[in-house]
């Protein structure tokens, strides 16, 4: 999607939206962040079970919010936000991967993150 957008920006025959209307999402179906979070937790538990300390199964406490999301970026994780890739599709982007591919990739991404931290 980024390459298609880059090419559209540099093509005089196209005029993709920009400014506040130039937000391009990449999606191919809805997913719940809870499912992504569970996949991440499962991956950590499978890779580093002795060091894995799961958070509470319910909502974050105020203390957990401060500890894990003190930069303020985590507050949106509990919202019901949705995005559609209408602008990206309008300039020719055709997604191939689906939500199941996203969830299947989490374990490999977690393993790569752990390996980076070792070096």
C-alpha cells in the first residue's frame, strides 16, 4: 500500500487526497485488538513461559495503565474504533493478507522482538 501511495503521489496524472483527508488505512477485514493481545500473550507464554507474567484477565487498573501505557498511547486500545481502507483501494491497493494472517504472524514477530533484545 505504501508503494502504491508513493507512486500515486509522484504521478502527475493522479491526485491522491492529502492533508487531513490524506489518511490511508491498510485493512482487509475487521479484527479485535483483544484477539491480537491474546495472540501476543500466547506467543510470549509459549516462547518464554518462565518469564511471562500475564496481566489481569479483565480491564486494566489505573496503576496498570500508568505502568504499561504511561505515554498515553494505550488508551485507544480499549476503544471501539474502526477503519476502512477506502482511499487506499481507490488508488489501486488490493490487499492479499487477511486477519487470520495477522494473527498467525504474531508468534514470529514476538520471537523476532525477543531476539533483538538479546543482541
